[in-house]
C-alpha cells in the first residue's frame, strides 16, 4: 500500500517497468549474469 503523496513515485516506477518490458519482452537468458548485464 502506498503512502499519501507518492503517486509520482508509482507512476515513474510503472513507466520504467513498461519500457523495460517493451524493450526486452519475454526474452530468456541462459544465466542470470547475462540477463543482468543486458538490463544494466
């Protein structure tokens, strides 16, 4: 549950994950290190 006045934080977070999901989709990496390198 969010705090009062944190709607801007939630919107920014949702926007970030929407862009991330759009760019990488449902791609599967062979190991966690390669996925982490791709995202960062």
